[in-house]
C-alpha cells in the first residue's frame, strides 16, 4: 500500500479550462496534447480537461478555427491548474471570410466522447513504484479490451473528421465524379489528418483539384466509366 501511494503521489495532473478569448465561453472539443508523453485528451462541454503532465512538459491546445497555444507545465504539489484563452483565426481571402462554427461532426464527436467517457478516461499504469499494480494492469483482460477500444476509437474519430471535410459531395463538386468513381478517387488519394485539420475550405478545394489533375493521367482512369460532368472538368 505504501508503495502504491508513493507511486500515485509522484504523478502530477494538469487540470484547467479552455475558453473563447473574446466571449469567455467554454470551448469543448479542444485537443490537449502532452508532447512529452504523446498523450492527448479533449475538453468536455464545459471546456474542462485533466491530463497527466510532469513539470516542464509542453502542452498544446488546438481547436479547429482557433490559434494553437502551447504552455509549459509548472511545478506543483501534485495538481497544476491552467486557464487557457484561445482566439479565433480569420482567413480573409478573395473567395470567402471564414468564421468557424461547431460542425455536425463536432457535435456528433462530443456525443460519442460523452457516451464512452469512462472507457476513454482510463489510463495505463506506468509507475514503476507500484510493480504489482503495473503487472496486474498489463495482464488484465478487461484492461486490454479497454486500451484496444481507445486505440480503435481514436482511429475512428480521425477517419470521421477527415470524412467531414474531404467528403464525396465536395469531390463531386470539384471533379464531377459521382458514386463509386468518387469513392475510388477518395480511396486512391487519402488526405492526411494534419492537413484536414489546418486547411481552409479554399485550400481543400485546391488540394482536390490538383490531385484530380494527376489522377486522370493514370491509365486506370481511362478504363473507368466517365460522366458528363467529370469529362467537362477534365477538359478545363
């Protein structure tokens, strides 16, 4: 018991809240990332978060449509606290002025995270000060299932986010491809998650058009059924 308590007390937790820097309203779905441990969590509907973080670790706070902030974890007696103000990005381009709002993906993602909050909040036992607890966690069938679910959940969330921006509807709009042909184009040209997070709407459209121009040069494209719209786009 003393060894277990010693291991717990040596870990530090960072807690806090993230709000909109202009309105002061709490920001849900902000990604809180510990670059040292490579662990990340999301703020809840009240903008609150809690993450394991040792003193000196660099924590980044990022959200779609907001400027990313990084902070250094201060030394504390076990629990450090932070209040983060994030400010909106505004892309002033000839085509549009982008003002971010919560998308259907964000709302659905918050609901999913709320549904599986208990399983997603579970962390691996890492303290060498408690070898018995560490071994029990490593051998536990239930623990393995939870950690496997967390890994799969994060992968699903990544794919759903990319799909929310790199959608068949947008591909059809930019290329004229429809149905299975549009799906084939998307599978043949996967969009990186990091790019999907930071790209503006205009940059997304340009990315699709550039990849489409390269894609139609492949021999496989000539064997696929062509629509009138895709032929018109190809000729431009």
